[in-house]
């Protein structure tokens, strides 16, 4: 049975898929970044921060993964990706900015899967 950290990671993975699909839809439909896409990305960031806090609590509780530094790096990187992506395209509403958010969502998805395998 998966633990709480795995359950949060599964939710983050599912939500990252939703954000990535919304990016594809936005790029094909409007060719511009709609305001609600920013909200979806920030909600993904909230989920990732919750998972990072839960991951730190698991580490503080004495559970040590085999690859401690890799797991800690994944925790830190997952929290940094979405703000960096949104901060790099604050005024650009074109299709490239949609792509940047989509790539960030896919990166969060991959890191979430990797975190589940390293713990």
C-alpha cells in the first residue's frame, strides 16, 4: 500500500498531466496563453510544495532513501521548476509561453515519477 508521500505524488502526477494537456489545447486553440493556465500552473506548484513538505517530514522522521542526495535534489528541483518557468515568461502571452509552461509541467511529472522510485 502506498504511503502518504506516494499518494501526494500520484495526485501531483495526475495534475501535471492535466496542466500539460491544457497547454497543448491552449496552443492549438488560441495560440495564446489564457489567464486560467497561469492559475493551473500555480495550483501545480502548491501541490508540489505540499509534497516537498511531506517529503521533508518523512526524511525528518528517520526514513532514509538509498539515494539520499538524489531524492533531496528532486524535492528541491520540483519546487523550483514552475516558478522559474512562469517567471521567465511574465509578459509573453504567445504560444511559446504556453510551451514553457507545458515543458515545466512535464518536468514536474517526470521528477514526481522519479521521486516515487527513489524513496
